[in-house]
């Protein structure tokens, strides 16, 4: 089952715009979680603008 899910995910990455959409979704999730930690943990967290975050490769 996991192999099928992985295969489907990989196949969908080949569609135009899919990889960029996934990067944007991941970026938004990280930004949101950093803001949540900042609010509850009283830690100041700064985030880079989206254009900077998306220009870095995801490893």
C-alpha cells in the first residue's frame, strides 16, 4: 500500500505546476507552525518572504 501511494505521489509530481504547488503548501505549513510556536512559546520567530523561501531547493 505504501508503495502505491509513493508511486502515485511521484507520478503526480510530473504534472505541470504540481511540484511548485507542493513546495508552496509545505512552505505555508512551516510558516503557520512557526507562528503558532511563536504565539504559544513566546519565542520570536521571523520568516523570510515567500519568494526567498521558494527560491531555495528542498532537500
